[in-house]
C-alpha cells in the first residue's frame, strides 16, 4: 500500500535517469554556455561574462565545502523540509545533496566555467595580472581533467594487483613487518643462503622503486611482484633443499613488498593530484580577488 504514493511522487517529479545523470547535466550546461557565447558581441559582454564566470567559479567551489561539512546540506533542505507541497523539490534537493551528484555538478560547472572564461577573455583585455590569472585558470582546468581521468582509471588498474590497502599507514606497517620476517628467516641459515639474501632480497626489501618505474607498471597494468619473482627464481639453482625452501619464502615476501610499493604509489597518486589542484584553486582565488579590486579601482 505504501509503494503507490512513492511511485506517484516519482512520476510527479518527472526526472528520468538521463536528466539526473552526468550527460544531462553536462548537456544543459553546454547549451547554456553556447547561448552565452552566441551573445558575446553584446556591449555588456565584458561585465556580463565576468559576472557569469565568477558565479560559476563560486558554485563549483561549493563542492569542496560540501565534502567537508554538512552545512550546505542543511541550507539546501531546511527551506523545503516538512512541507507536502514542496515534496518534489525536497526529493530533488536530496538527490543533489549526494556526494556523487555534487561531483557530477562540479564537473559540469567546470565545463561551463571554461566556456564563460573563454567568453570573458575574448570580450576583454588585460595586463600581466590577467595573463597570470588565465594561466592559473588553465592549470585548474587541466589538473581537474587529470583528476577525473585518474579517479575513473586508477581503480581499474588497482584491481590488477593483489595488495589493495586503502591507507598509507597500513602499507608502511606491512612493509616494515615483511622486512622483519625476512631478517628472522635467515637466522641460522647457511652462508650460501645469507649471501643470496644479502645480494638479492634485502636490497629489494629496503629499496624504493622509482616513480617512473611504478608509473610504467600502472600504465601497463603489470604485476611488479610477479616480475620480481621471475628475476629471483634463478637463484634457487644449486641450493640445498632446506635453503631453497627458505629462499622461496623470502621470494614470497619480496613479491608482497613489490606489490605494496605499487599499492603505495597508487594511494599517493590518487591524493597528490588533489593537492596540486587545491593549490592552483587557492592561487586562482587570490588573483580573482586582486582582479576584482583592480577593476573596481580603475
């Protein structure tokens, strides 16, 4: 009995999955940006394009605020909460308040902001401050585009490795524990086993692979642990049975460490781009403020 009102409310809302999805949001924003560019010859193009760019910048910045606090959610939902007439609007507000929806809106606003910025630059002329500001804006757009590609592509690459820790501290703890286990395994071993461990295993347990090599593994979706095992397996030739069994266990530990190195690189890469993006956004905000002061002064 309770399903019918919900279905009727859904029909009244009238928003299909396409309109609620990324394609609908991006399509509407591209249409709005195209209309803005079409009227770019207006005498008020300089002011209107700058105002539109500033508004879109502010709306895009709300995503970062929403990720850190629920105050934005309260502001969205409080005016329509508890009122039957505003129920469709409340459902729409709840849908938009999801972090996934905010991310889609952030991407769409970034596209619209780029169109408005192009319109503003085409309609106005500036000095060195505006040139630096434009460079930072392009940096924000490019870093955001890189982040989008990274966030959708990197998880697929991470599925290709066995080690999938989600915190840097956990990766560091496991790598340290692997080194301790390896050191304990060679206690009381023969000279041949110790020499093989010091020459082949310990440098790989203590060393750090280059970021270029890790990036190559990521691009090719290679398993560094399997590659390392193939390189170390040849040392088993000529070993005694007991030493060979211990060395195989050491190879297993080195293989785990190699995969953890790639796991750590993925975690650092998934966060590092955002630090660059945030720094560019902050620099852009400062220059926008200086630009507005300069426009108001002159």
